[in-house]
C-alpha cells in the first residue's frame, strides 16, 4: 500500500551548481540526525525508498543548474508541500566558478561570451538565467511556501551558523565535531585553464552536443573528460613565461556582473532575513 503523503515531510535541496552543493552533499547532509538523507546518486530512486521506509522527514539533494524549472516541476508533481532549500553565491563568483568548470571540461569560449549580459540569445549563460529572485519566486509559486535561502559565502565566514539555519528549518540535529570544514577538492590553476582553453579550441566544440543514446553519451563524456585531465596534467609542465600574461577572467568583466546584479543580491539577502527561521536549532 502506498504511503499517505501526509505521513512525512520532504526537504528538497535544489543545488545551483558551484554554490557549495558538493560540500553539503558530502560533509554536512550525511551527518544530520533526525532526518533521512537521500544522496544525489540515489535521487532517481527516491520515490521507492520513501515507500519502503517509515521515516517522517527526508532530505533530498539534487543539482539543477540549467534545468531548475524542470526539477521544480518534477518535484512539485510528486509532493507540492515539500520545503525547498536554496544556496546562493554572489553572481560574479558563482558564474566565474561555472566558467572555470566549463574550461576544465574542454570549453574554449572567452568569459564575456560565456556569461553574456547583452545578447537576447546567449550561447550559454544569459542575463535572465543569472538572476536569483526569479528562482525564489518560481519556488514560491510551485510549493506555496518560502524556501530557506542560504549563502555560499557564509560557509567561509561562519559555517556553523549556516548549518544551524539548516537545522532550524528541517528540525534536524548535528554534532559540530563531526563536521569537516575542509574543502572538498582544490581548483585548477589559472595557467592550466588557459592552456585547456587554447587546446580546447582545436579539439572540442565550444558547446558539446551529446548523442541521443544515453550509453553512448556517457562514453563520449567520459572520453572527453579523460582527455581534458591529461591536458590539464601536462599543463603543469609548461613554463609560465610561455603563457599569455592576461588574466583568465578580466576583473572588469567580474565587476560588471557584480554591479549589474547588485540589486538582485541585496533583495535576496533581505528575503532571507525576512523568511528564514530564527528559532534555535536542535543541536548537540
């Protein structure tokens, strides 16, 4: 017999990518007590897991990135009273981190074309896709409740305060001595990514077009990543004197993004101050 949806509550972390999702999924969510965490590698089977278990609270995490609307629609169709968790990162740092991952995976566009504020049809990221308040409004519309809005920057300045807010929202508990505050992985250097960008122009398309067959797509993607890791490893051996001295991302480009979205960032912080729970967490 199917479980009555009123018997349990789901908290759904919608990861935007490059906003602490991997850290939370690996170092925080599994350590929470009083809530059943369903990790990202079991996301596709979450319905069956919930039906087979008898927990009262579940935490599900899945990155959405470009498919935010699709993920929200899928989950709202399953449980429209789910409570949503959204972690935001200031626009300039967020999109710069996405760009670095794009280069690491063989991309070759310049940053200004990758994060295009002016074109009505941007090739990758456009102005509308980088606004956060419309994301919050989309969550409110589908789930008829306010999401918990957290900020990536707080993980560096006051990580336990962020986890306290998460616990106050979900009713979970945690032990501070079980939380590892070290980074999940280190980034590639700017020089390695410069070489990857230059090499990618000759080896890969700017925007990969996956084949329709999922198995072939996985093989294609894996081969591309292996090639990229080989190039990045070899790039360590290239003397810096042979590289283009200009920055990987020009500071003026980041400043423009930061200024352009300053109001959106301010309103998001005001939203969090107004709607995030202020009650003390259940912690020990």
